[in-house]
C-alpha cells in the first residue's frame, strides 16, 4: 500500500539556493554553510511533511517554535556553552525557522549552529588555560555538571566560572580515582586533562556542514513526529546495515584514539578474523583501494576513515598498520583484505536453555530466545537470495533445535527490543499461530489494510511466554499484542513503549527532480566526497505513513501493550516512552478484524497472577527490586557536586559503601560469597524479572495445557 502512495506523490522540486537567505553567513570566517544539495533536500523534506506524511503538519509559527526549542536542546541541552545573550539573539528566528525550510533556506539554523560551535571551542580553550591555574580543594564549592533545569549563563564571567569549576572537578576526580601511588602526581593529572581537552577541540574542529545539517533536520522532523527522521547518506547507510544485521567490509569495530583509527574488536568470521593479520589496538594510518595509492588517514574523522575502509563485497582494500604496542615511528605493516559480507551475530536471535524447579517440585526445561530487534537483509531479500538473513528464519531454526532438545516451554525475551521490520513482526507471529490477521494498518488516506499470516502450521505449539518492558516498541508491540489477543501465550514484564506508527524508508533521490539533479551536477555539487560507497546519494527519510492497530482494533500508540503479569518499573510513562513525546500521535481505535482466538486464557491468567503475587509477597528479592526503583526515582533532581576534596571523598566512600552493601545483599539472597574489601567487584548481572517470569511459565505448564488448546 505504502509503495503505491510513495510512487504516486506529485512532487514539486526546485533549486532553493537561488533565493536570498534570511541570514548572511560570514564568508570570511571559518563558518559552516549549507550546500546547495542541503537546501534542495530541506525543501523536499518540508514538502513531504506538509503534504504526504501521516500527520501533514504545515510549516507554521507554532511548529517553528518547537523546531527552535529542539535546535537549542540538541546543541546545548546541558546549558554549558551558550549565553542568555545568544538565546536573545536567536529569538529573532523563533517564529520563522520552519517556514524557511519550505524555501530551502537553512541560513538561520546554520547561524545558530555556528554560534554554538564558537562557544563550544571558546569553552574548551578556556578550560585548557585553567589546567595550570592553582585550585584550592579545601574550600566549600559546588559544581553542577548538567544544567538543563538552570538558566543560561547571564554573561561570559558566569560561563567561565562554570568551566573553572569543571576543570577543578576533573582534576579532583583524577586525584580521587587514581591509585595511591599516583594520587599526588599533580603533573600527570594535568597532562591527562590537557590531552582530553585538546582531543575534544580537535574533534570539534572536524565538525562539517553534513553534521550540522543532520542535527538541523532532526530538529525539524522531531517537531513533527518522534519517529520521522531524515538521515544523511552516512547515517542512512548505517541505519540500513543495522536493520539487516549485516554490512560489507573487513569485519572490525573501529574507534578513534589519539587521532588514529584503532581496532577495538575483530568480528568472528569476517575477513580480518580469517586473515589473522589484525589485532585489537592495532592502528590504521593509511588506506588504499586495490592497487591504488595509499591515503594517510591520521587525524581524519572516524566516519570518513570508515567510509574508505568499508566497501562492496569481493573488492580489495589495503591497510597500513602500526601494530599494537609499537611506537608510531615503527615500520608499518601492509595488510591486504578482500571485503566480504559480515553478519552481526550478537544482535541476532540467541537461545539458551533454563532449568526451573516448579511449585510442584518438578524441574521444567525452558527454551529462552533473546531477540534484540526485528531485522531483515532487505537487499538480499529483494535479490531473492535464498540465504538472506532475517529474524523469522533465525527463530525458526532455534525453535527446531529447542524442539529436538525437548523443552517444555519457550519464552521470547523482547525487552529493550525497539522494533524494526514490520514484515518480520508479522512473519514471526506466524510461527506461533496457524493462520489469521496479525496487525491492521491505516494509511494517510484512512484506508485500513489487514496484514495476515497466510502460512498453515506453526513452528512451536507448546506453552509460550513473551517478556517485554518499557523499551519494547513497534514491531515488538505488534508481536506481543497479537500473541495476547489470540490467547496464544502469556505476556510478562512492564507496559511497553507505545509506538503505534509505521514508517517507510525512502531514498530522497526519488523526490529530487531531474532538473535539480542536472543543475547540482553542473555545479559539481551532486556528490559529497565524504559519502560512503553504496550510501543513498541524497540520504534517506524514514517517514510516518501509517498507524498500526491490534486485531482487536485498539492502537498501541501511547498505551503500548499491558502485560498479563505486570512487574514494577522505575521507567514511568510520564518520562519514558511515547506518552512522554510532545509531538506523538494520540491513541485511538478502529473496527476489529475477524480472527479466531487460539485459547481463552482468562482463568489461567488469574491463577498465574495469584500464584505470582503470593510468591512476591514472600520474596526478599522482590522487596530488593522495589528498593532499587525507589532509589532511581530520587535521582531526578539537580545534582550538586562538592569540590571540597575531603567532603567529596567522604560522599564517594559513603556511596561506595552503600553500593557494596546493596551488592552483598543481592549476593546473600542468592547464597553467593560476599564482596570483601580489596577484592574485585563480583559479577552481579542478576535478572530477577527474567527469573520470576520463568517461574510463571513453569506455573503455566503446571496449571495449563501442554499443547495449543482450542476454545
């Protein structure tokens, strides 16, 4: 449905840079300026938002004020850089910035970004001057690191005082966190801080107009809808790779350290892993394509360097590498690698077998599947590659193996799963129900389409549980809602995120007219040199084109999915989730679709809830969870940090002792050795909610049916 709408759009395109900009950006200063391509894209995005998105939001004064606020927050949310005089100056654009997008005029938001960038560099440079200034750690002073709830600085002297305190805090922190041997090595601490600030300055100076453009466009799209997003070419490529859980390259995770691209992980199965020539902490200082010349990449931005290293499958890249531990003056080694497709296994579905002793004394064997997101390799799928990677294919294989291992039940853990492919949510549901509708989607023209599982049979017909939390969203909510509505299993956890909107990922090149493309090409502005190989030329927009509804007709928007067995959480609906987003669409409902439930679990759910609550009433771990939630709620206040060495040390000792006591309480509850002073902190990744959810599923087996029960 969405495809037909997208291709049917009547698009109006023009070269926006021909009009006079609202603000004249200084041609002499080293200021960032929007490119002609940026201006064309901005105008087209505004056109899409006004005329073709689900909300169809006009570029008005009221929208401008939201965009303006978003810009300020995205640049300086902690209010550590801008002055009140800057904000007063910016207010001249507060009611007009969204209308400027329609014309492709980005001069005002770029002006704001340039002022912010200047303030940031000034603050960093001033911080460097304060490193060698004497600091008195015996006087009583307070430092507030995050000032979002405080006013902007009234003048430059107030800003400088904040950064004097910041430097003082950083030096004090180094002193208190160092070993006894190094705690009084003042010069060492100063040198550490100098390097840190100089690195921040270096990174800031590498900010380019594409970075500013991405931030500015996000301020616009967030004002319209929290899930409509424009991605520049680099971000678009990264998003698409994330959705597919694959990318093409050498198979290494890279990080920038001391202005050098450093290998932090070699991914199992990739070219670098198989070749065995690269190791963690090796530094890449040069890159060549095939038999081409080497380019020196020291001091490059990480994304620009990565764009050179990654590339299409079966192409060759040569790397000039300084091995880990060797000096920069060492002779670099040359490594030639043939790029390949890399599968990101740790973000794919994973299985685990859990043994749970039930209330009846029996031991139950449960299959746990952890699913971080709903992924599919769209490109391989479109090419009809029989081995394309997807959530449903992976989970089906896992279910086959769990069935062979004779598990008594299966639990799918969707906690923190933010969603992904709608298609995969539908197909995955089909592994657990025979046939029928899974989700309803209403489009921009108010037409409702029912998306169904049309394949007969199921991959798992035994007891089933789904675990969700406040950060389970979108596709996770479609799946959990369908399982709940069909009576196919038990949903456990906390209220989900409440994202009930559907986005279509569309390359912006579809909306740029042939005339504009020719004009940009004639000016040499059609191709950004920093655009990675294979990335969408003009970027990509993920635009809200519909709203999804459960088969009952209820939207998950705002409300999310309410579990059958509810656990307490520190993440409240007022501060986390869709209901906390000012621009989010409201909840509503439509007619239910025709579907046949698998079983009526109402009575069983009541029994499970009663047994669960009885168990929680006697559980010290449950009380411990409630204490943790209470502690978390106390953190929502302005945090003042003492800059008096003795007081800060005492506060940290008190916090450390409190933390040790809480960890030991958790260890004691599980019958584990306590954490003694001087010993390394023990592993404490206990998951009480998962443990109790598995207990509930054991109750489900004991009290319910072992196979799908018809009503």
